[in-house]
C-alpha cells in the first residue's frame, strides 16, 4: 500500500510540537490544580476569543464543580504573524465581575501585551480575585511583566498553530500544536 500524498495545508507545517495526547494529559493535570483552588469558589472562567475556545472547552469539562463562563475578544495580531503591539477590546463581557473569582483562560501568552492590558481593564471591575491560565507561554518573547498563574507548556519562540491557534485563521481545528514553516508566512 502506498503512502498517501500530503494535503496542501500540510506543506505549511514543519513538525508537531505537542501531540494531542500530551495536550490532553496536561489539561487534566491543570484541571486538578485548578480544582484545588476553585472548587468552592464558583469561579467565572473568561475565555479570550478566539484562540482559547478549544482549551476552554476541554478544561471546563474536566472541572467537575459549579462554574460559569464568559467570553471576551481582544485583537492584537490581525492577519500578521507578529504582534502589532496594539490591543483592542472588540467584544466585552456579559457578566459583572465585582466580587467574583475570575480566571482568564488563554491559548498563548507571547509578548504578554494582550493579557497585561486585559488584566488592567478587568481589575477596574473589582473581582474578588483575578488569575491567568494559559496553555502555552513563550517566556523569551515577553515585552511586559506578565507571569501567568497556570501554564500548560513553556515553548520556544516558534510560530505555532492548532488547538485553537491560527495563522491567518487557518489551522485552529488541528487537535495538536504544530510549528509553521517560516517560508509559509514570510
Ligand atoms: C493571540 C492569543 C493571545 C495573544 C497573545 O491572539 O490568542 O490573545 O495573541 O499575544 P501577546 O501575548 O503577544 O499579546 P490573536 O490576537 O492572534 O487573536 P485570536 O485568539 O483570535 O487568534
């Protein structure tokens, strides 16, 4: 039996950085950690659109206690592979934060600009607590002092897609995290 030819989209991807199994195992560990802190706090999990939706949906299904979710949309990258440095709030929350234990859920922290700006905005609404949980973090790319409270994986400075992360809206659907070939976006 011959080897099936690669699909067009596969030619953009250099390698798999995190397999589906690695991601799912780490999400389960993170959920156990979060349960220790939030089980009795009826937390509000806020997903940052769009990249966080896959992580948020996997994570919340492993948190077997009462919680609520909400969504916010900040845009910093547009269709480029580099951060513009500009953070805009494009969709606001539907819930009040005052007195709530809030956990921001992100797919990736890169420069830290998005979460830093978002945390500043949300603190003005006086939550009882505000913490950050991200699946991926690139510490070498940080431009502001932003240390997430819960980190799934620290990764090198590679352009990655999949498990919610995109390049120009492509590849969010991949169940794993893959590295994009530089020639695909340069
Ligand atoms: C990505 C990611 C974070 C942000 C991180 O979002 O989901 O929100 O960039 O980058 P930073 O730490 O340098 O600010 P993006 O703007 O690409 O939108 P998306 O989630 O809709 O893909």
